[in-house]
């Protein structure tokens, strides 16, 4: 039998449910050197966290995250709370020698993210691992995209074109949930979904964004206060209005350090687009395109083949020779959103067992935060804004 | 706490793994009146079944299916073995008063299927439930397709066009696995995947196939004997050849009792098509099209809307108001193949708790078997062959 | 200056308009050894044909097709009338030493088609050329499909899957136009559009259909008599009904002489499908798929490439190295339906100038007619029906 | 018979060929109050223009554009030359009382464009008409897009997302053709294809771009000098290099006067994208998306319909109730690139006959030029740059 990896998870809403499914599944799909144990889930309300423990399958539950991170019965802290609490929990967990998996965005401010990255670097010297949960890196089609770029299949990259389009608050009567309040969420579409395309494009290209010109917009500036919410759904509470203090949409131009130019767009107002995380790369030798609405597909244009046969090849990324896929079903039997989390914790478990640093590191996530910060600065000033670099060139 | 539903599963290969994931997940995704327990898994090899129990997450294991079906510690038998053993196990389980979930095809012969349907009908009078595992019915897009037909949104159905295209044995060096041997598998593409499109089209249309004209073909008539296999993958064992005794492809025309005409095609030789289960229905008022390679989408043509705006609407079947979806993730976060099994056992659990007969019943599955039998007869005789009806009109 | 090719066209409805656009355009797009001249258009009504001459751009007009085919001022007769008149006109034209381009289907009966093929064979010995107008062969994507098959890129063909789906008479109030009357049209969907997919699949595969099992159906058996019609559009004339004497849909299974098995379906009742001529070929080394609704694209699966990069490649058949395309616009600037006719007359002009026999010959078209005849016989008898072969193996 | 509209065309390369096909076809497809006559084509080389007259179907030819614009035998001057000559020819033609159709971009500088717009406004008072050739407005799917927006079907527009992606100069050995030289072409991707998406989005939204933040990039800064070119194809002449003096790609963010935010990207370095002019609009009530690579389709999301049936509807814009389509072929028989020009001259002829001002006017085209100018200024300065408004609000 393999040694246990005892997990304590903080937060149990949308992200907590997704992570729970991952922890529950990972050792059944993959043969791993550690056995994940769903030990304790933590939340603020005793009643609700007890219910969540049952529903999500955790052995225990608590309302005291500080004792959880200090517990000798826990090896890893999985942080699934809103962004305003990430730093405090993560810093305490790292200080207590616990491995940390922290949902994105790493923090609500660069200052916090910087502190977290520093703590992670220090903890690393004691064999403690920290990872930020940019789960889309673990979609098989995205991992294949990264592989093809790394193998030079599209040559020098000229263009990056990234959008993350949703429409869940187009209705002006949709209430003022926490994701629309700056003090909790940090930012709006920018940090929630823009962070994903910043990380994803830096990951697949191997390049860093160096400078940005941005605009942000809040189309609906006040909304009814919410009565209750669950996941991204919520209902309004009568006619009392509150101010939306985050962006509904963020658009920016960018340059990357490998010479590519880029457009980015994150919005919650793209009517009919439910979760359209799309990335296209155009290189000197080919192109790659991904759309999460068809997450089991990758489009690849190979400009080096016979001319009359060239075109975008729709690769069904469901075959045993594709990343992560051999663990699952026969050819053509697609995976879903949740598998990205299962792959994430699979990689994390393997890295912990091997004594390797997982990616994306907190430093990677800080770098994303610095981009988001530059975007906000640029949107405010109207000027191109350079991104500070914390990462050494790969 | 809810009462337990203690499951004993026979077989632990591809289907066993898929069912295990479903049993493990179902009570975490859905709020259900019974709590599934993964009690015992059963297989022929003591070593392998012990390993499977660990890997797939079953509390116990055994090599004796007869004692399993008689055990007082088991409420439901889940049959995931090849088709030649379905009848014996299912009959014994029903006789022992156990609920039964039996993978498709129900049996390798009409005679067996008939006996099983009769046993299920008798068991039903004692409150024992039997269901056949045509999992594709539980893909949300397929369930939505059924809803739209039932609500009259496409009117009287004129055409059914169904294919199930795979390519996993195009290579003539692929070995002679059990699925290519008639004595174990019953038939080839016809029973393995053709059964799915027969059931699926009868389900979504609410119509039964009444007569068929068929051809079957075996393109590669001998293959190397296998050394080992896992799932649909396998490796060959040198140069000793054996005869392929099943069809590689089955094609047939059909008429349905509601007036539709149809084409069906099941093949393992459609190079590049990995799991292309496709169904299109054309009705007097609209059309519907589904392709499992894009399982989170349904195409709907509504001929009753404004003329200049008509077209096939690509419905992303990932929204809370779609069948099964509210239990999962936010809008646009797609599901995968395995979710069809989770939905299947969810419906089964609800039916058992409610004292309702689940669908598809063994009689439904016998009806599918009668179609397959008519197809084989027609392919042999060259004549149109009528399908015996066991089902009363809905 | 190049010598003239003086054309006399009989018929000026939908097909006449399409051919006129082709004759008008061909020498401007292509550099050809003969200069087409739109000399005379012929029709039954003096008023209407005069009007058509102006509208379609013909120098002269006549109501006397017999004098037209005998005229010394005419080199080629282009037959665009309904199928019941093809034989008489074509035979007279060939007898008069005129080249003939005859719209498909070649004739309404095998007997007529046989006579026409014999006459064409005899005329050939005098340097007179005859071609049947299966224009879809000249869509660049179809021509590319043919090239790829001929070059062995998909290997031995296992499966042919062909549909031609339209929906223009789904409405039961659509009137009884000539295309729905057997005495004029010969057959319904079978001859009108089924003929195209029979020719097209025989063309792209290089194989001939040897045997068929068919069903035909007429969903709406009586319709209002028409008041007037234009192209495929028409309006009804009150409540007087007449009998539909042709098929609304024809479905058949087939075997081809190279070992492939096939499904064919032609229908005018596929709601929402406007002109969905689709052909898919699955071979031992790859697959090809074409859909006329996206006529500038061809999908190609190459199973010989790197495994993890395989998929269906969407070739935009709009590049200079694709068949016919260099004559037109820059990369990516798509062509339309009418260009298939321009390419058809381009090839015909080049063949005439070179003293070559054009394809499809009348013998090719007779072979199509023999398939249609076998389909009708099979639909009537319920038995598999062999197709007589007039063509020698290629 | 209708009165003649005698056309003199200046320039006979790619655009000249496209316009010729339009003039040749328009009166045969549409019933119009004026009969276009292809009177004279004009070019610099006597030999080449004589050859072009034959090839493109013009009755006469000349090398003297000044006498052409003054000729009493000409009613309309069609300008198909590179942008550096537009102003001089157009001004002379308008002064001579000739109607003018001028290819886009209207001019190479704002100053020229302003002068042309002023001249057109003055000529208008004498019944002389001027139109700029933004042909993509006349693609049926684009015209339908405009109609749906104008009818309020997508509500208030939040997002505009426009790209025009080509790849014809990805190869660094592609020679330095005139389109890559600023003194002739004015700008690179920006003016050549960026102009189209600026005009198109302003047309379909009915909104004007008010401010931009831009970057431009030239990836390949020197190229071999060309030996000869035709259309967009060209061959290089050995190893002598020259400087590329235009942009290879232009990207910009924008705000529109109706409240929408936008991203724009025009590039010749999007490997595999041949002519991907794409526009997506997201509104409060729905969305619309168009891609010229599938020019016969329009995607429409209607957020006002039944929730579970919502999705992007792929409208095949090939039906008689769609703009321009009734003149052509039966349902589902798609059109090509050249039809946009035929529709353009059809609208121009109708406007001339009706004494109406055609759109896009020279003022509309000046407005596009002002946007392009602001983009270039912004790219140079790094600051957001406002666009001067010459158009009164609609």
C-alpha cells in the first residue's frame, strides 16, 4: 500500500466541489505513489460545513482553519475560498510545513501574491510544495498544445489571440454576488477568468507578457443585493441595489518576450458564450487553436506538410497517446471539465512524492498577478504599462 | 442518513471501471434517497479481482459470483461481463431477489434475452427491479433530444439516420480479442455498437423498428492471436492467426412503426472516427442531430420560427435547465463519457427507492435484441425481415 | 483569336440560367483554345424564350429545337430541359454532328439512356463529343477528393456514406410541380438528387455499384396543382389535388466492385437540410468527407501521420494548387455553386479542342441510370438487385 | 430596353478582374433599370491593357485615364488601381460629372480622402454619385447581420470582436510586392484588410469608433525584390533585398459611440488563415457571428427564446428570403466571393437610377480613413487616440 496524503480543504462551494471530485477520483484513475485521503473540510458555518462534508465525501469537518493548518493529521491544505483569504491561509499552512494547493487567482493583490511566493520559495527548501490551481493547463488538449509548441511544431510564435467569454451576468437583474465586489473578489472578469487566459497563454507559449494596453468596462453599474447564491447561480433580494465594484469586461493588447503580439479579452457579457476560453497561436510553421466549449479537441495547422493537403486538423484529444488520456476510457470517449482538476492533483501528488516543485508555482501565479495589475494600471492611466518580471527566463 | 444500496459488481474491465466511477460519484453529485455502497467486486482470477477491488474502490472481492448473488449483504447485482455470461448471472440474481443492472447487449441470443425479460417481469411483481445499461440514453443532449421529440417540437418523424463509427481494428495486425469471437461476444460491431443506436433511436423517437434489410461484412477475416488486452487496447502474440467470427460492419435500412424510414450503420472500420455515435431525426416541423464526439451539444432545427432566421441551433447542453446538468458545474463546463453512467445509476437508484420500473427494461433490451436478430437474418438471407414485437405500443 | 464554339441551349429555367452563367464566364476565367459563343436559346413559348434570351444573354432565340440542332451556325447543343425530352433532342443533335452537353439524369429510362450512349459512341468515331452534366464532379473539393483517392492517400476503400438531403417539399401544401410527376421527371428524389450521389461516389472512388437493396417512400401522396413555378419555387392553385407519382425519398444499401459497402439516401424531406450533398469515404489509410453546404472545404484524415497529431483536416479548397482554383481569386476567397458549371464547360471545351472524350460520358451516365433502375426494382421487389455493367473496368 | 450605364474601369489586376465579373453578370442576375456596358478598360501598358480588355471582356481599352474620365461615351468610372492614384482619378472623374465607384481604401491619406469626400458632396448636388467599394457589406450574411441588428434582435451592443486574418506573406522569402511599400499602398495589413473590418463593424453596428489604442508590427523587415506578380501571388528576383515599409499586423482596442468596446486585429501572419474576416457582436438580447471562410453562414444567438433551446443558430444564408439571394439559385446553393461585387454594382445601379446616394459614401470611407489614421498615430505614440468625426449621427 502507498503512504497517505491527508488533505484538508478550506471552502466547499463550486471550487470545493470540483476539488472533492478530483481527490475522490485520482487514485482510481491513476496509479500513484501516494494515496489521497479526504480528511477534513473547513468552512465558516458549522451546519453548512457538516452538510458539505457528507455531500462532498470528507471524513471530518471543522470551522477552524487555523487549527486545521496546524494539525498533525494533515499533509496538504487545499484552498478553495474566495481570493481575499488566500494569503492568510496559505502563509499559515506553509509556515506549518503543509503542502499547499491554492485556487487561482493566487491573491487579490500583488503585495499578497509576492509574500506568498516568497513563503513558498522558503518552504521549498524544507521540502514543502506549493501549487496554484490553474486547472486548464491540465485539459489534455491544452497539454498537447504545450507539447506541440515545445517541440517546435509551429515555429516562432507571431500571434496570440485569447478570449474567455461568458454571459452569466448579462441580465441586469442578476444580483450583486461576492464575485462582483472588489473587496472580496479583487477584480471582476479580469481576475476570475482573465487570469486563466494569461496563465494559459504564458504556459503554452513559454513566453511572458511584457507590456499591456488595456481597457475595462462595467456595463451594469448597480444590481439588486442577493438573497442566496450557489455556484455561479444566485437569486435577487427585492429592489435594494448595490454598486458593482469590479469590471464586467477587460480587454488588452500585449507583447510577449518572445516577440509575439497578442489580444486578450475576458468578459461576462458575451451573450450565448457560456465558457468560451479560446486560445489561438500563429507561428512561422503552423498554428494551434483551442476552445474549451469543445474541450476534447485541438486544432493544429501544420504549414510544413504537402501544400494542397494543408488545413486545420481537428485532433480529437481522446486517444491513449495524448496527455493524461490513457488513464481513462477507450478512444473517442471524451472527458469533462472536472477531469482537469483530477489531472491537477495527479500531477501534484507525483511531484510531492518525487520531491519536485509543481507547476504552476506561486511564482508563476505571482507573474500572472503582475500582469493583471499592469492591466488595471493601464486601464486606469490609458498608457501602455510594463509588467514587472519575477520569473527568470525558462 | 439514507438507507444503503449495497452493490455487487461482476466484471471489472472497461465497463467495470466506468460503473465503478459512477457508483463512487453518484451520491456526491445528486441528493438521492439511497446511499450506494461499493460492497463487493467479482471476477474469475483471485489475484486480479483483488487488485481491481483496490484500484476501482470496492470494499470486498470474490471469485464466486453465485455466492455473491445469494449474499444477504448485497441488494443489487451490476453485471459488467461479456455478453455470454449475462443470462446466467442475471437469472440467478433475479431469482435471489436482487435488483439487477445488466450491461448491454442484454444477451448474446434472443432466446436468452427472452428468458431474462420473462424473469424480470416476474421479479417485478416482488418489487425487484431490472435495468439494461444503454448508458447513452443518459447523455444530457440525448435526454434533451427525447424531451423535444416528446413535446412535439419536430412533429411527425420522417427520417432517422444513425451511425456508430469507430476505427479501432482498421489495422489488420490488431489481434483477435474476445470482442471478435462470436462465441463470447455474440456478434461484432452489430451487438457492440449497433445495439446502442438501435436502442437510442427507438428511445428518442418513441417508435419501434418493424422491418429491416441488412448487410454485414468482415473486412479482415483472420488476425493474430492476442497476448494480452486491456479495455479496447491489445497486443498481438506473434504470427499465429485465428478466424474473426463476427461482423466488422453492419448496415441496414429500416422502417419504424410511426412511419419513419431509416438508415443504420455500425462499423469498426471508419478510419478517423473514434466514437462517432450520430443520430439525426427529420420531422415535419424540425430536425435534431447529435454526435457523441461532441457530446455536450445538440443541434435543433425549428421550422416553425421566422423563416430568415432558421438554421440548426447548436445547443450547448451544459446549462442548469438541461437534463441532469444542474447537479454539476456552472454553465458551459462540459461533462464527459463517464457521466452517462453516473446518470444511469442515479435514475436506477431513484426508481428503486420509488418502487418504479426503470427504463430501459429487460423487455426494451429484448426488443433491441430482436432487431439485431432480424438484422443478422436479413444479412444472411438477403430479404427484408420483420422484427417480432414484444413491447406494447407506448 | 481562338475559333468559336457556337452554343445552342434548349431550356432556360434553373439549369438554363446556371449554364448561361457558365458559358458567359468561362472564357474570362480560363485561357481556352475555343471561344464560347452564346448563340441561340430555344424554348416552347416564343414570348418567354425571347425574354429569356435577353435575361440570360443569348444572341438569338427560337422555339424550334429541331432546326436548332440542324443549324450550320451551331457547334454544340446544351440540353437543359426536363428528363423526358433529353433522348429525342440528344439523338437528333448527335445525328446532326453536334457536340452535346446533356443535363442529368441522362434520360428517364434505361432504354433511352442506352440508345443515347450508343449514339454517343458512334458519334465519337466522327469526332463528335457528348458529355452528361454531373456538375458536382467539378466542385474543386470534389475534384481534390478524387485526386487524393487516385493517389492512394486513403488506401483501399471500406465504406461509402452518401446522402443528398433537401427539404423543399416538406410542406404538404407545396404544389404538384413537374418534378413530382413521373411522366416528366422519371422519378423523384432518386433521379433528381440521388443520381448525383451515385455518379459522385462512383467518380471519386473509381468503383462501380454492383448490387443494391432499396426502399422508396412518398410521404405526401397528393398535393395541390400548381399555378406557376420558377426554379424550385412554386405557388399552389387552390384546392384541386393531384397525385404525387414519384418518390419523396430513396434509401439504399450497396456493394461496390472494389469491396466497399455503402449507404445512400436521397430525400426532399430532411427538414433544415437545404442542399446537403454529403459523401464520406473510409479507407484503410485514411478518410475523406465532403458536404456541399460547405462546398469550399474538404475533410481529410491521414492515418499514416504521427499518431497524436491525427485528425480530420479541414482543407480550405481555395488555394492556387487546388483543382480549378488558380483561375479565380486569391487564397481563401471561396467559390459558389455556379462555378461547378463554369468548370464543367471549361473541361468540355478543352476536351473538344483536344479531340478527347469528355467525362462523364453518356456511358457513365447510362451506368448511373442502371443503378437508379436497380434501386427502383429493388424497392418494388424487396430483394437485392444486381446492377448491369456497361462500363469496362477502369 | 433599359438605358445604358457605360463604364470605364481603371486598373485590371485582382480588383479589376473581380469588378469585371460583376459588371458582366449583374444585369443577368438582377432586373435593373440600367444596362451596364463594359465600355473601356484603362491601364498604363498598352500591350497589357489590350490583353486585359480581351480577357476581362471590355469593348475598348486605353492608356490615358484622363481622356477616359472626360469621355462623353462614359457614364461611370470604376477605380481599381492601387491607393496612391485614387484621389487624382476620382477627383477628375467627379469634376467631369462621372459617377465614381472607387475601391477601398478610399485614399492613402486622410488629406486625400477628405478632399475626395468634399468633391463627392459637391458632385452630389449635380446628381453625380460616388461610392466606395467595401464589397463585404454585400455578402448576404453580412447584410442579414445588419438587418438583424437594425431590427433590434440583439439589443444594445456590448462587444465587437473583429479579425481579418491572412497568411500570404508568412514566408520571409515572399518578395517585396507593391502592397508592402508604403509609398504605393499607404499602409500594410491595416489599410488593406483592417479597413474592411473597420467599415464592416461600423456598418453592421450602426456605431462609429471614437477612440483607439493600437500596436502595429512588421515581423519581416526586409524581403527580396519581386520579379513579377499577379493578384496576391508573386515570385522573387534573386537575393537583392528591400525594406518592408508597412505593417504586417495591426491590433487595436476601441470604443464605439453606442457604448460597445471592441478588439480589432488585421494580420498577414496568421498561418493557416486564408481570408478569415470574422466579426462577432454580443448584445443584451443576443449575438451574431460571421466568418468569411464560411461566407454563406451567419451565426445568431437569440437570448429571448426558450432557455433550454438556446444556442448559436447556423443560418444558411442561401434562401430566397435572405438579402440578394432570390436572384440566384435554389435553396442551399451557395454563393462565392465574387457575388459581393455583383451585389455592390447592383445596388449602385439602382441608386443611380433612383437618384439616391449610394452607401458607403466617400464620407463613410473618409470616416474609415480617420480610424486608420488614429490607429497609426496611436501605434506611434502609445497613447489612446480619438477619432475625428465627419459623419453626423445616423
